[in-house]
């Protein structure tokens, strides 16, 4: 902070007025972002409350069991599904897994690992691309989702490696 003030003074920049102008722009950015955030949070709530999530998880558990694999990671899938959408939503699913299965459960630990293995892709796309009105996000979105998938698979691998069931 001191460096910025000194540099501004040396270059004869009105630091306070520049700061106030930046704050005005930041406030306007927040106003532009709010509709996108509300739409995203409503979609997440509808998916959870409709029962579609539970139906999806039962199908995944059945497929994993049919393949003869360990299905201990399945309760952590909601955290993985919500992580690209919302950090707060995925954190809520992580806490839900820890409350229902225990913080030392495999799914609870895996949910914690997932928090650091991927980013909130749709949130980033919605907020930042929407705020500057970028409409063509095809490549950025697809590569970001591939990165999230790689993070999720790495999280599952690491969880089985360190906390095998």
C-alpha cells in the first residue's frame, strides 16, 4: 500500500480520486454480476430439491457396483458436481457429507480434497465473462471443465491412495 502511494505521488497521480473512480467501477461491476449469480444459485437449489441428484447418485452407485469397483467415492460426487458451479454450494455439500457420514469417512475426506482440486468454473465464466459481456466462451468452458474432471479424478486417486477403504 505504501509503495502504491509513493509511486502515485512520484508520478503526480491523484491517488485518492483514482481510488474512488476504481471503487465506482467495482460497484457497477457488482450490479452487473448480481443477476447472473441469482440465476446460478436458483438453478443449484432446483437441482438439489427436485430429487434429481439422489436419482443420479443411485445410478452411479449401481454402475460402479456392476463394474465390481469400490463405490466409497460416490457420496462425494455431489461436491464434485457443485464445485464447478459454486464454491459455497460445494462447501455445503462437503459439510453435508461430513455430517451424514462423519468427518473421518472416506467420502468426507474426499470431499475435502475435491475443494482444492478444481475451481468454480461456471461461477468464473458467469461472473467475469458476463461482466465484460463476452458471449463466445466455448473453448474456455470446455477446457476448464476438462481441467475440473482431471482434478476430480486426481482427488479420487489421492483419496484412495492415502485413505483406502
